[in-house]
C-alpha cells in the first residue's frame, strides 16, 4: 500500500503525487513508490503521459539528508531519474512552493517542467558542503547553460519561477491552479503527439572559461571564504561537456568525495543543530509536554531605543502588527526615524521593494500609553539596561496582562531571575536576548529562569520561528551562553595576547584567516568599546573576574577611544571610514598596561594566537555545558555560528573541538594552564570526556543532555 506516493488516473494523464511530510524529501520509501507508480503507468495503455506533483506546501526539499551517513538504499535517486528519463511516455513535473536539491534534480530528469508563478527552484547543496549528486551538475547546464548553472549552484540560493522560465529550466508557468494548468499541459502534449524529451540527450550550449569561473567565485567570495566544495562544483560542471554517462560518473565520484569532507560533516551538523536547538530538550522541560503555543499576531515593544526599534522591525518583517511604546515622545520620534531609515537602506540595497517597505512600516505604530498592552499576544520590554527601571516596567506589565501571557525582557547582562521577582507570575517571564542589529541577526538566546514554564518556552520558540531566527535556550547566568564564552574565553584571551606582545591587527587578522568574519578588536571597535565596558560593569555586579580582564578595552573607553563611532579605538579610522588603521598610541598604551602587570612581552606567532583564542572559547563552552547553562554542545555551536561569526564550515566551537580530538584539546589547555594559570584551568567535563576517549557529540547523545 503506497504511503508516500499516490497514483491517480485522469484520462490519459497518470498523476503521481508525492506526499512525504514535512518537506517531501525524496526518501527511500518515496523512491521505491515512484518506481512502482512509473511501472504501473507504463503497464496501463490508457495512460499516455505521466505528471509528477507533490502535496503540502512545497514540491520537495531534496534528497533525504538523514540518509547521508549510510549507503543509499536502492533504488537510488539516480536510478529513479534514469527510469523517468528512459520512460516511453512523456513525464512532466509540476512544481509549487520550493523545489530544492534532489527535488529539483528529480524534476530536471523529467521531460517537461511547469512551475507555479510563486514557486522557487534552487540547488542549496553547497550550504551543506556537498555538490549536487543526482545529475544537477549535468542536467542543469544542459537546460540553462554552464555559466548560469555554475552561478546557481555556487550561490545555493533559489531562483524565482519567472527566472527559471526565462533561463529554460521551466517550460511553462501556472498563474493560478497548478494542477489544472499541468493537466492541460499534459493533454496538449498528447494532442500534439509530443513524446519524451530526455534532458541527458541535450548538449551544453556554453562552456566554462577561466574568466567566467573566476567571476562566479568572486561573486560568492564572502560566502565561500575558507571553503573547498566550490572546487568540486566547478570540476563537475566542467564534466557536463562530456557525454552524459561520463559526466554523471564524474559527478557521482565528486559527490561522494564532498559528502565525506569535514566541511560537509560540519555544515550538516549545524543544519541539524539549528533545528534541534529550537526545541525543548528533555533536560530543560520542567513539566509535561508543552501545549501548542498561542498564535502571535500583535506584539508590544516597550522602549523605543535602538534595540526596541530593531525588535519592532524584526516583527514587522515577519508580518506582525507592532506597537512601540515609550513615555518619551522624543524617543518615539527617533525610533520612527530609525525605522524609516533602516527600511530606506534595505530598499536602496534592493533587498526589498519600496511597497514592501511601506507595508512593513505601516505595521508599526507608536503608542505613548499602555492602554492597548492587554490585547497584545506578546510583550517585550527593551528599556534601558537598568535593573530598577526594568523591574518597574515588568511589574506594571504583570498587572496589566492576563497571568499566562508571555512577557519577555530584552537584556544582555541582567539577571532575568532577579527581574522576574518584580512580578507575581515569574513563570511567564523569560529573557529574549536579541543581538544587534535585532532585525538582522539570526541568533536569539531564550533565557529561562528556574520558574519559567514550558508554555512560556514553547511560545518563545514560536516567536523565534516567526522571526526566522535560530533559538537557543540559556539558563540565567553571567553572560548567558554567547557573551559568557566571548568575555571569559575568546575576547579575554585576545586581549591577553595583546598584553604579551601581539598587535591588534595581528590578532584580528589571524582570527579572520581562521574564518571569523571579523576579529575581536575590530568587533569591539564596531560595536563600541564603551558598550563592552558598560556590559562588564553590569555583569560584575553579578560576578567579578580577576585582572587582567579587558584592561585595554576599558582603558580605551576611559580615554574616549570608543571605536568607529569616535574615529579611534583599538584602531584609528580616518575621516569616518571603516578602514581600521593601526595606531602607535594604542601600542604604547598596551605596553604600559603590560608593564604595570610585569608582563614580559615577546613575538607571538599566528598559530599560538588562534590556538589560545579557540581553546579558551572551547574551555569556557565546556563550563557552560557543565554548569547546565546550555543544554547541548550543539546549542553552543548554534550560538557561535549564528551570532558570533564562528566559521559555519568548521561546525562551531564544540564540533571543532571534537575534530581536533578532546585529548589533544585537553593536553594543550593543560599546557597553557601551566604557563598562564587561572583562566586556563581545564574544565572537568573536558578532562572526563578526554580520558574516556569521548566527544561533545557523544555527550549530547547521552540521555542527560537531550
Ligand atoms: N531531508 C530530510 N529532512 C529535511 C530536509 C531534507 N532535505 N529538509 C528539511 N528537513 C527536515 C528538518 O530537519 C526538520 O526536521 C523538518 O524537515 C522541517 O525543516 C542529491 C544530495 C526546505 C527551506 O539543503 O532548507 O538534495 O527538526 O525546520 O523552516 O543533489 O528545511 O522537524 O525533525 O527547516 O520550513 C538539499 C534543506 C538536500 C534543503 C524548509 N536540500 N532544507 O524550512 O522547515 S541535499 C536542502 C531546508 C540534496 C541532491 C543533494 C529547509 C526548508 P525536524 P525546517 P522550514
């Protein structure tokens, strides 16, 4: 009994419908049943044409990624495609929603393709560190040309149905009902006697020359920095100039090679980690399975500052109605201006059209009273980072809102537990730690207290899904997950290296060569050294740290060297440019701070810089795990790849530690502990895992951390 593929007869049209929730992945059962449906159609003489469609919101998200770590059960997708391509009757694919990866490759093996006007078609394999492995590098060039295929596969970004029609990937667009349009198309084929049209028999109309390859790589240079999959993509597409059987053999070999690459293992790890982090872990759910969270249509943001305005934009982008409240009319007008300028910039960069910008701006309304707050599905307070002010706002909201309605506080340094004490219902209070800029940053830390209910967490997860952000739950502690690791590990060690003799640009460049989008001192200058200093002042009210702990950044703040916004920080920035130029005055300042601490300075090589910054990050990550602040090591990887620029193709700090091997990691941490003392004390969890020959991945897979 077919479960994932249905077959219906519509006169001469055999309709094959894939139904494999949630994304119509071309899994083994689907492949088996596709073959059955094709054979059934061919045995039925009244069927003159086969039409392949899907149910649900999208055609197919591609091959089943969960099958990648084991040999592909037959029939393989390639075998299904060969069966389609050699069919004696024409086969038509009708695409709606999304056709990605193996899903689009399935459609490309059909003889004709239709797409609904709102559909998108893409080859996102490179985002998983693999190359298309079901003929994508051979059939796509035959349909759209090698150059267009190269750009589409290197970008990994879907194209619109209109673009696909224009470049030949799709034969016809359906304006309204796709099924009706597709059945009519099939009937026309039969009426006009148009038979099979195997894509594999086409030839590629254009080759790839070095200039085109270089241009395509330049276009993707930022996304592909430090990556290797692109080289395999180029090799495979170049093989599309050969006879199909030779080209597909080369693609298959290269696809296998890409699947086994560390880059692919890391990228697939992050893909699944991002989906796991957006769910309650068994360890973190405090009571029975949470109920379905309420719908969220209207959000109230209290506090019209930069964070509040960014949060308002994030919700408007997601299609929600947003009320921004502030008791200071000037703040409200500044917020309105900030929002207008932000959207104007997005229009200027062609990210959205003016009409979309106007529609989103209309979704945001300024209110100077809390009268409408009771109707909100969600209230987020984003007032100034002052505990008393936040407590006062939370207390008023607590009285104004029904007891089960979620109230979130946007804070990066304050104790959510402490703030919740200002309310009568701490179970509905949690932190939503947005990252600047709130409307663009992918990461959202959900900060739970010991009182936070599962219902509140489920609602927060829904908020993250609505905002298309990667959610990670953090227990309420110093710096939550990301900032704790940044402050106690990575950035602190970077400053220690400066005191010991490295220069800001040497440290930044070494870490950017490792793969970070931006080195620590450049990040500090960008965000503002004063922002870091203020955060540490607040955090120190919770827990202090031994010196040296950001002695350089705090001294720069005292001197008014706040970074880009004042033209000088760790670097100097001529005439408001973003170009960071080394500043001898800063070196002198660092030398003095080092001398005050009797730190002997020396030449330090890049390898030591990277090792110390990354290992200190890993060591503090293990503390965050050990203290139960993060529920999973993979959650920490999501935090650092989504919110702090850790190179995604290395999988995140904890995955990267596993690739180094925890015995090696422990040995090197012990080495630095002997040399540098305090901050390098090996975390017992690392000692325990290393001595057991284990890994953070296995730590995650134990029952305790699910
Ligand atoms: N295979 C298996 N499971 C998948 C899947 C896939 N291709 N895509 C998504 N899922 C799961 C996902 O893990 C989650 O599971 C659930 O579906 C909902 O996903 C041969 C080799 C399509 C844009 O790279 O980009 O084809 O957490 O939360 O936000 O050349 O899923 O519920 O248990 O992401 O609505 C190429 C990957 C594969 C697309 C939908 N395809 N997927 O986003 O839902 S490689 C891709 C996505 C390939 C061929 C090669 C997104 C989405 P769970 P979700 P969403």
